[in-house]
C-alpha cells in the first residue's frame, strides 16, 4: 500500500514513470498499473490488489496442426527396441 501511494504522489509531482519505478523499487509496468488503478478508482483502488490482465497465449491453427502431425508421427513410430 505504501509503495502504491508513493507512486501516486511522485506522479502528482510530475516525476517520469521510469524515475518513479527506480525510486520506489518497482517495475515501470507496475507504475503504469498503479496509476491506471488510481485514475479508475481513486484511493480505494490503491487499497485493493491490482488485478493482472494477462492474456493466454493462443496456438495458431496452422501451428497447432503441425504440432499434432508431429505428435501423431512419433506415436506411430513408437519406441524402438
């Protein structure tokens, strides 16, 4: 909570995001997330944990087909004795 508040206070003073990250000891994306949370929900948003929105990596259909074909070929060959 203290770090989040320091991020907001430094941002209010006009400190650049990279400098905030260095001074507070967090990453630049964390600074951006804290600032965005503050804009969306004010001080109350700083009390709660900042939700992470990470998208899952998706396998492209062509790559998925290629992986499936390789696995099937390996299964057909089987282990050698």
